[in-house]
C-alpha cells in the first residue's frame, strides 16, 4: 500500500513534466528559474534602496522628483497612443 502511494506521486510528477521532451529543455527551465530568482533578488534590493533614498529626501527634493515623475508619465501617455 505504501509503495502504491509513492508510485502515484512519482507518476503525477512525471506527468507534470511531460512537456519536457529532453534533458536540455529541463536544464533550460532550471537555468531560467535561477536567473529569475537572481533578478527578483536584485529587484528587491533596489526597491529597498530606493525607499531608503526617498525617506531621506528633503521636501523640496521630493516635490521635484514627484513633478518630474508626473511630467514623465504625461509624456509617456502622449507617446503611447
């Protein structure tokens, strides 16, 4: 009975990866996953550093940044259509 459960689990895992037809595709998927994890890590560090930078801004610097961001978003909205 215990081996039947293991067999079902292994077969379900094998069917989940049935779209992978060769070992090279499996390595490609693993590589993309690793690169994605690295990118997410760098993004998290960048977001934290950005928020720390914003928190230490003076009011005039913050208003200038928000004004430039607003102008940039308006320009993007004009260019997109």
